[in-house]
């Protein structure tokens, strides 16, 4: 899977129930459990509900509003 740059919707919580900072993340993938893994850098990652993500950049020729 290509790593897309995504943003999260306001008041998004991670898998532990904590609020996630509203900023741009790299979508690393979606786990078998259904959680999306997003990362700011190599040390800061969160599992979130994929429904709370919006794509802000996509590969050339592909237009996607939301995941």
C-alpha cells in the first residue's frame, strides 16, 4: 500500500480513547483488526478509526475525497 498523507477529523480518538492531535499524518496501513495506523514520524504513531481520516494527497490520476 502506498503511504498517503491524511488528516484526521476533529475530536478523533485513538484505540485507547485519547484524543489525537489534529495535523497531517502518513497512513501506514489498515490492520486486520480494522484500525488505521497513522504516523507523524518514526516515533509518533496512532491507531484510529479509518472513518476519521481524510486524504489530502493521492497518487497522480487518483482523486479521493475520503477513505
